[in-house]
């Protein structure tokens, strides 16, 4: 793709939902003893395959749990169910296995850019390893049995995170979302179901898991994502050639100017301005050769990640000051 389309695909995620045969679903578990038994079984199932760290949600500090969520390694639901829940996370933080969330097992693999096949192959290998030491709840007609009927069958969710500023600014997203829904796919915000599409970020994923194969799911999601990327590319060209082109350029440059010169920066303002600055980089107005590093910056400067980096509790104002200082320094590096 040429420069105007750069930075559209942020990341790929493949998730598999599984449950152990003979155990009730997580929300019907009979006390902590049964929950801990499931955690031990799953932990032993991945032992020796990768360097996974086991995090008991009822043991780790709340700030650390939120930090894991900000990094998309666990879900808000896992934190809510922390009494019975845990997470296995590999050293590269590219694979996360949530235990006793909505299902006994939610295996996730994350890949930068668009590579659904690689993410699925990685996750499938781990899934096979776990299933080799325990039996999954499975029905010949329904496939893998899950707590929510929408995950029955393959239990596979293939998601791609996209940066779609041009279509958002031009008011096309509602039509795009409706069109995608008709194909059996869904569009969500940054943190999945129920979350907002902040910073022009949207997740596209399959809605149907029953009656289709894994290959069909991956092929359909990838095809739709590529089509959306083409639409976004066309709309970015329209932004640069339309009557509001100067206004768009001005907004992008002003956003970059604030990000590199302000004294304090709230999370909401940071996300909004970074999205505009990234759009400016994608359109060639701001010289940032690798725009994907701006996505990493957004994650690093979430509240809990800032606290973790500081190594001590911070007030909201101290976080905003830290964010402004760190953002200015990192953005200037990206333009060098």
C-alpha cells in the first residue's frame, strides 16, 4: 500500500473459547476450590510449551490488573470475576489465556498488522497442547460448548483493530457498520463489546461461529478488512483534495504541536490529539516514518501503565504531567 493507507491496520487478535468437560461454566462454579482446580489443570496443560506467568486475579494489585487490561491482555469481565479468575501470559505478551472469565478458557493471540493466519496457527498449537491433557466440552452437532450461545461451534473470534479516521470524519462509519453487520460480522470499540470507538479505532470481528469452519471465518474477516482498508484509503485521498483539506491539515499540525509542547495532558485529550497527529502522519503532513509506533505510545500512556512506569502511586495531575513530558519526548524521537 502507498503512504496514504499506512497505519490503517493496527493489530490482529484470534481468540478461542473452550470449557472443560465435567465442570459447570464459570458463573456456576461451586466455590473457590473448584475454580482453583480448573486454574491448576489449565496451567499444567501449557507447562513446558512457553514461559507463561500465572496471574491470580484475586492476588495481584488492582492497578496491575487494570494495566493488563489496558494492554488488551485481559478483559474487564475477568477483573470483575477476580475471585475465581486467573490469566496465563507469555513473556512476549503476545499470548494470553484467561481462565474462568465467561468460559473456562479464553485463549488469545495478538499480532501487529494484518496476519490472521499466523495468529490462528499460534493459538491452535497451544489449544492442541491443552486439549492433549484434558477433555473439552464438545458436541458432535454443536461443536465446542460455550457459556454464551453466540460462541458455539468453533469458539473462534477473529478480530482486527483498524484506525479509520477518514471514514469517521466524512460520516461514513454508520453505513459501513450496517453493511458489515449484514455479512454476519460486527464492529466494536477499542476494548470489545460495549466499549467506545475512541481515537478513530474500531474492531471488526466475526459474529457467527456455528455452522462455519475456522478457515471460512478467517477468510471472511480478512476479506472484509481489506475492503474497509481500500475505502479508508479512498477517503483519505478525498480529505487531501477536498474543500476542507487545509482545515484537516491545520487540525493535524495543531494536534502535533500541542502533544510536543504542552505541560499536562489528560487521557481523553491525549487519545484525541494522538489520533489527529497519526492521521497527519498517514497523510504525509507530519514526518513520522513508522506510524505504528504511535499505537504503542497510546498504550504506554494509559493511566495504569504510567503508574507502573513511575513505580509509585501518582495523583491524576502527576499522571497528566508525566504523560505530557513522555509524549513530547517520544514523538520528537519518531520524527528524527
